[in-house]
C-alpha cells in the first residue's frame, strides 16, 4: 500500500475534524456500551482517528492502530485520556495488502478507518467485511471521497478536470482497482448482504480562502492525477492550474470536496 506524507496528513486533519460526523461516533456509545471498548483502526497514520473518536466515545478504550509506515507510527499516541475517558493505544506495523489475514481483530468490537475506503479494491473489502461479520463487529469508515467537487468561482474546465481525477481514483492504489467514488455505496451493499444495518452521512470538506496551503496541495494533487490519466492534455491542465492559482493568490477560492461517513452494525446489535 502506498501511504501519505506526514505533511499532507497534518495539513488535512483540521479539514477532517470539521467535516466528520460527530453524530455517528456518538451513536456508537449506545451500539457498543460495554467497556473497555476494543477498537482496531486501519491505515491509522499519525493517530488522527484516535484523537477524534476517543473523547466522543468516552469510557475505557483499547485501540490497536495499524499502519505500514514506521515514521507515521512514531507519531501515534501511546495513550490519551481525560476525566471522561481513558484510551490506551497499541501500534502495529502491518501492510494492509499483504497482511490482511494477520490483522489482530480477535475480540474487536469496532473496526474503523479514515480516508481509506475509497482506496481499496472490491476483493480486498469483501475479505475485510467477511472477517468483521464473523466477529459481529461494528464498522465506521469515515471521509470516503465520493467524486463531488465544487470550486468557486467556477471555471469552464472544472468538470472536465475532476472527471479525470475521478478516473484516476479508480486506479490501483496498492490494493487492486480502487472503489474510488463508489466506495460508500459498495460498502452499503456488501454489509447489507451480510445482514447489517447501516447509515451514511455526508462529511464534505469545506476549504475556505484562508486555507491556501491546503488548497494549493489539493490542486497540485488533482493536476498530477489528471496528467497521469491524460498525458496528452498537460497544456490544458496547466492552463487550468494557472487560472486557479490566480484565484488562490487573490484570496477568492472556495473548494468543497464531497466525502461520506459510513457506519454498519449487525442487526442484532440494534436491539
């Protein structure tokens, strides 16, 4: 699996925090009332998922965070706590592609991941879902890209360029052909077939003109993806980039990027 840089993870975390559904995380407290709560976090990066979820979940928690990048794992907390919760964190360096069968899911009540679902393949996800269902584990996959992007002011090439980006999103990200913008709908179908209840909540990024570093990095990523998909169109892509850079420098650019949070739980857990 190809990971993300520390700089990108730090840049996006404030956008993620604003976008995510607190409602879904808080809803886990009634679905999973027993403590200590056993959680496995996939593709954990620096531990942003723990930092966001642990205070909302409350009570005693035991997290296992899984990532394949030792430099990111070094940034993960070993524990976080306050008066309302205590959370211990055990980090594991595993490749989610090669070591799916080795994931330490035994006794796990909750499997979670952030910004991962749209990167994985249908076959990989089927194996993960079957393991979760065998355990009767609840799942929460947050911030899955769904293909919707809006930039203001509008540019005549926006739709064309994001179309190329969405083609790229369906390419191989290390797991095989990625689910890309179809990830949440695919997850819904898979878990519904496994006799799970489910909920989907929008978790769109809203990036305003003050967040220029985030906007610049995001646009650079889009342009790089578009060039890979359509190398013959590099001049048109670069012209789009220059126009957008002017909007950014003028403090005029607003960007919305569609994401979705997905939660599923065994029907028996709903009472």
